[in-house]
């Protein structure tokens, strides 16, 4: 452990806190929505590296893999969000832990997926920091996995679980190591529908930090609720969720996905009223229509989020499913006149 590493990591946190104290920061929008616009085929998810050209499973739809097979696409999406005004870009790693990658027979590539994705985001973020003189941050994204510790996958066996706490901890540990080795600034545990999974992620990160001090990064935590009941899939209310993860001492705490800005507002208020951490919220571009598409326009979304900023609810804001660089640009414009939540 060298003094320079400690100084570097302290500087990251100090820089983030200084930025959060001065203005509302913008996090990027949906990665999946943007990838869909490229209309990629099976061949786009294959390459000569890691024997992906001869891999026996279909790979189309494994968007995290594009950081290896089509890095140009991922870099371009990051660039569009940075051009739109994003201060924070997330790595293309929502499903990059080994548990989710097992669906494609690629669990052995988890570390490499996270490393490569972090390196891509780092590259373009540094370019824009230099280009604009405004610091851009890279957040290593840790999604919820496709398993749940709190709910049985079998209605006939309510006590059955198809994953263990230790297995999820190990998966997140491997993912975090790849992200950190790729030099992310922050780690964001996001779209949490089961707090038990989130606790596994938190335990994995804290253990890494304790055993490798140079790995320490600020943690952001963002939950998701299933509907207007205001509960997570595992049944927690928003205030219960906030309380249950606050022991992790996250620098930011909030909500993403699930709802559009109109529906999300009162739940963001609950977060703001129940945490001393900075708040983060990135809702969907409205609710999905009958075709599974999102109809909230950039102007409408920005107007509603502007009201959030006016009312002192925001520290970090952006978009989730259905949002695009146009949404992020409009949101950035709508909140820039308002001070951050204190």
C-alpha cells in the first residue's frame, strides 16, 4: 500500500463531495435503450477473443459482452451521454457478474468483462475531463443479479433458494475487482429489488476494502420499487429500505428504474426525508406502453425533474429505461439553475 494510492482515493472522494456540494450532478441514461438502436445481430456479440466465435451458446442480447466484441458501440454511447452533459457515466456491467453470465455460458469471463468495461468508460471520461475542464466520474455498475435471496423461485417450496449468500458475495467480489482494476471512481449497487442481495454486495465491497485498502471507493446505493405501492419486490417500504442499507455509509442513496418521474416523486421525498446521505434518482422515461416502449419525452421528463430540483430533493439525477442522450441533455438544462439538496 503506497501513500500515493491513499492520496488518490481520498482525492476522488473529496472531488465528488466538492462537486455534490456545489451543484446537482447528472448521471447518464439507459445503456440498453441505446444499444437497441444499433439493431445488432448475433455476429456483433462474437469475436476471436476468448473463443467467442466458436462459443456454443447464442450470445445476442448479452449487452455486457459488447465491451469486448463491439467496444466502438459502447464508447460511442458513453460519448453521447457525456456530450449531453453527464457528469457520471456508468460502466456497461449491469449483468456482468458470473451469476447472470452463466445464462450464456460465460461466467468465466466476468472479471474480464468488468475490467474492459471500466477501461472503456475511464478512457472516454478522461478525454472529456481534459476537453471541458469539468471532472467526469466513472461509476462501476453492479446490478441486482437474476437470482434473489429473499424469495423462493418455486411457489410449492417457499423455503427453497436457488442461490446462497456466499455465492452472491463471491460474484460481486469478482465483479468489483474487475471494475476497480479498470480504475472506476465509484461503485454503484443499483436497481435493488431484494435488499438481501444488496447486503451481499455491500459485504463483498466492504470486505474488499478491508483486505485491500487501495480498492476503497465511494459507494452509491439505488433501490427499485415494483409499483405505486412503494415496496421493493421483497416487500420493503422505501423508508425500510433506506434504513436497511444505511449501515454501509453510502455517499449517495436513492432510487432508479420502475417508475416515471411523475410516479417517482413521492418516493424520492421519502428517501430525502430518511437519509443524511446525498440523494440519487434516475427514473424511467415514463411507464412502458403496450409495446414495452417508453413515451415520456425529454421535455416532459425534464420539466418534472426540474420541479424536484426546485424543491431541494436532488443531488444526482439522470434517467433509466427508455431514456436517451436527449433526455439527459434536457434534464441537465432543467436542473442547472437550482442548488443541490443540503
